[in-house]
C-alpha cells in the first residue's frame, strides 16, 4: 500500500510540476504579447492566441489577468526571446527557445546543462537549418467535418490537417502563413485549444533505447530551466 501511495504521489507532483511550467511559459508569452501590442485582446491577436493557449491548459483566469497586469509593472523586466542551438549525445540536434530577462544567466545555465549531459552548445545557426518552422493549431473536434474544414482553410495557407490520438483536429501551416490561418479560424469563430509555432526536424535520427534515454534526460534538464520556453530535437 505504501509503495502504491508513493508512486501516486510522485505522479501527482510530476503533473503539478508540468502544469506550473506551462503556466510560467504562457505567463511570459502573455507579458511579451502585451508589451508588443497592448492589453486589449480584441486588437492584439498575439494576446488572443496566448489567452487561448492558457485556457487550453486550464490556466486560471486570475493568473491570466495577473500576467497581463505584470506587463505594465515598473518592477517588471522586459523579456528577450532568444534561440540557442547545440548538440546532444550521439549527434542529436537541439534547439532551445527561451524568454529571459538576463541572457548572461541563461546562456551560462544552458551551457552547463549541455556540458553536464554530454552535449555541446553551438553557435547561432549551427543546427537551426535542420528544422522547419511551422504553425500548428489544435482544435477540439465537436462534430466538425474535416474535409469541409480543409476546403475552407486552404486559401489561408493550410498545409496539413489530421487528428491526434485524443481525437483533436491538428492543422498545420507554413510559418509565413501562421497569422493568416489564425485569422481564418477566428473569422469562423473557432477558438483553438492551442496555437503555436513549432520546429519539425527535416530528418530524424533513430537511436537505441539507452542512447535515446541519454538524449531525453538532457532535453528534460533543459526544459526544467526557468528561462526555457520550448525545446526541439531530431531524435526519432
């Protein structure tokens, strides 16, 4: 009984940690969006998208409002969005997207994490070309006709459409058409569960179980850093 309780407790804490990280990441995105385009989601499409993403991970309304207010606080440092690149164990390419108020701290922390986990920090552009930036929208499938949806969004830049393992509709576009597709969905009164730009590897590398575990341990350590927003890799 005690062992089962410990496992459940560990699972619960892991879930809380993941949720807290999501709230922190989206909170920073909200601050950046507000500073760039104002606090009115009706006129700030980036903020509307952030709020939609926040709701998608069940971020409480008061936390969303607090993040918006923080953007105007005198004590609030401006976040700078910086992309770092490098290699993990066994030649796996890694791209780290960050939002930081102290780049010196961030690069030092990331360099340490890479080195401690058999990776190497690279220069800007060292592995970025191995990934394709695309827009990805997740929509709850509430009786939608996928073929009709596809036809209605092609002119807005839709490149691919399908379903994930939970039955949600996944829509993808080229990076250049991300804004156009986002607006097309808004025009149809469709609020995505999430809308974000991701990096898809042009080619993936397959490793054995032990080697893959090494890479994923590095990815996990990077994701735990307070300045890191997203981590992408080309491990298959």
